[in-house]
C-alpha cells in the first residue's frame, strides 16, 4: 500500500495522523456497483467514518446516508446527500435530533421502540407533517461476532421484538402522523460468516410475510450491513467479495415485486483505505518482550482497547529488518492503551514510521482528546 514516495512524504509530516488512500476507496465503490446487479439501494453508514472528503466521494457515487445521530444527519445534509436518501436510525434519538430530521424531510426514521413511535408521532404532529417510518425488528439472529458489536439478539438493546408486534400494529393505526413504509434489520458488525446473512434472510421472510398478512405492507426492506473485512491481510484482501455478499440475499430473500431492498454498508467500504501513521518514541527492553512506545494511542484508535481488536502493524522505516518481539503501546495513561502484545516485528528504533492498518473504519471517527491530546488530522 505504501510506495517510496508516500513514505518519503510521511517523513516530513508530524505524527500521528490518518492516511487515506482515496484510489483504493474509489475502487471499492466501483466493486460495490459492479456486484450490485439487483440495483439494491446502498446507504453508507456515517458512523464508520464521517471525514468530509470521504463522504463527498461516497455521495458522488450515488449512495445514500445511514445516520445514527442528529449531527450525522446534519453532516449528511451539509455534504449534499439528498434528503430522500437519508435514513435516521438509533435507539435513543433526542427530540432535537428528530425535529432537525423532520425539518429536512429525510427519507425515513428507523424506529426502535413503541415509545419512540409515540414520541415521533407527537413531534410530527406539532409540525403538521407525516414522518416515514421503518420498524427496526430484532430478528434474534446470532451474527457470530464480538459481543460488543452484536445487535440482533433478544438481550441486545436494539429493535422491536416479535412479542410486541400486536401492540405495534395498534400504535401505528392510531398514529395519524406516521407513515409506515418498511422494516429494518441489523444483526451486528464485522460479520465474516455469510451464513449469518442467510439466517437473517430466512427470518426476514417470515416477518415480512406476517406484516403483509396483518395488512401492513413493507414497501422497503432494509437489511442493514455488518459485512466484515480482513484485518490480518489488508493488502491481499483490500476489497471485500461484495458479489458473494449480495448473492446471499439474491438467493435467500423472498420479496414482493413492489418491494425495494436497502443496505447500510460502512466498514467494508472504508476500513482498508485508512491507516494510522505513527512514530516510535521509545524502546523499553524487557525480559520477555520489548515495549515499542508510539506517539499514537487509544485516543487515535480505540478499537484495540475497546474490543481487543487486531490491526496489522508495519514498520515502514525498516520493513525487512531482523524481527524481535514487541508489545506495541501508546502514550496514554491507561494500561489498556495497547495495539498488540508479543508481536514479532522488524526491529524498531526511535523515530521509525509505523503504520497501523485497516483503520479507515471506526478509527478517526472514534478518536478523542482524552489526556488533552491534540485532535488527530487526516492526510490524503
């Protein structure tokens, strides 16, 4: 991913920073378009990466926006996503956030509880408008992923459970300012076993049929996202196999001809195009391992501390050197500030440039200023 000119460019820049390969991002977008033979509606999940330059490329590709906060809706509007392509999900939408979305006539609210139906109807009534809604259904499908990013089981906080359906039907009937247009599902993130999506399809078929039988026709079926990426070999698997992903839904999802299918893809679009670039500050020699202390930490990339997530680490300054064992850590005053333990890496020295790969998703967007750190910057 990094040629000599790029590494030379890094030498003159202050670290840490995020580097984005926009050429790879463009190729990934084109791969999605090529694989999308059924013309599914694609909404990009802003929570993965909300960098304006990245959002502009995605918007220009004709994708919509999947938002989970009022400020994400605002960012999507500011970037120029069509209001008719903006979906607003999230289990805890505030009145302020809902009112902003209503004022901008977004395409749909993905509603996650009966109480939210009631609040949204009241706020829409106050503005004398009708809000399009899709019901986020908890399908109780195991995504076989990390417990913190599983969202489709009954013990998760997300979505409406099947035992609430009768009450939901009654609530929609009496809500004059809600317009039911569809169903929404999302079972988790970083899913690599495609059988989880097959199981989702089978469950959606049942629920879709039940709603139609009850007189509620879902014109739109939103299957969420969650497709994972290969963190171990980011160059060999730089672009996800979107064709196999879409084929699962083509083969197992049963729909009516009038129904439109939507997806909310995030990580699989942007993860591999981004790397966190850092420098070695110090080397501490230990008995069983060495500590390579970087100038980047959990404030710049939280995933390893939060999920014990793996990111491939490369020594750009000495890629072919003799390997040694390192714990690669950051400068933050927390023991969890660690990018990897007991890693065999080319020998590191003070000032070496380090790349932490596959950081384009949930990297910059989750960064913080804990310890009063400088805000991380992006380089293209």
